[in-house]
């Protein structure tokens, strides 16, 4: 059966085509750091024979955290824990991608400064965000880039950009949450500029041979 055959994502070879989809595990500590429980969780997935593992979403900025105990990758001080995670998975000869995310207005965290393309209360949590300025947008793109660089230093095999489920990138893409009149909103072409800019920033920093999905 074809899904049990080896495959490729770019130059990365996988032993099979059964991939563990990214779902939030909320097993980090309160500061978003890797824990032993989280390492054990991914090690078991690798032992199970997945051809490729995508992590749950990892926030790229403290104000982009969605839930308590969510993984974050915002500082080089966190690298040792992430290296332990990737090393454990790689010992099972399984590749692993880091899924990078920003919650935008869709966050259950109290006290954070929520950003969104427009001032539209979040449909789930009712949180009223601050509208991104141009400098905010450029800073957010840079946050994705910096986290991607850290992820590669930590030993991940690729980067997965979280573009769905109502989080920040989804908010930029949707006409319901992006009411902007500048180059970041309005037409479908303008609304997709943010995710394209995030992709290009990450791709330019991790190299042509590194998969970015």
C-alpha cells in the first residue's frame, strides 16, 4: 500500500507517508518550556512508527500564546529542552517539524496584549484586540523568523506554519476579521500578504533545503 512506502518532502525522506498531524498537547511548563512529559509524549509517537511528526503549535511571541502550558520558542535559553526533544525523536529515526503559531485575538490567556489585523472581537472568547500597526506587523513577521531560526538550532527537520483554526494568520486571511484598507487587507491578494511574508521570512532564514509547510 502506497501510504506505507517511503516518500519525500523536498529533500527530506520519510520511511512512510503516515504523518502525525499537529495537535496541541499542552504539556509544557508555565513558561512554555519543554518538560519530561512532553519529551515522553513525542518519543511514544516516534516509537509508534510515524513517518513524520508535526508538533503542536508553538507560540512565537508571549502575546501570541493561546493556552496555558502551550509550548513557546522565543529565546535561546529554551534550546536545551528542545534539543532533548528532537534528539529523543531522532533516536527512533523519525523526523519532526516545529509548528509555529501566533494566536492573535483567539487566546484564553489573561493579561496578554492581543493583536489582530482589525478591531474585531474574537468570536470564541470575545476578546477585543488591538489593531496591528505597520511596525507591529513587521515585528510579528520577524518573530516567526526568529522562532524558525531557533527551531533549526534545536534540531528540527522542518518548519510548519500554522495558518488555520482562527489564529493570527487565519485572521489576516479572512474578510471577517481583516477589515483593513492598506496593503495588508481588502482584496484576497492583500489579505494573503501576511502569510506570504511570514513564509518568505522563514524560508530565507532556514535555507532552501529545509522544508517549510
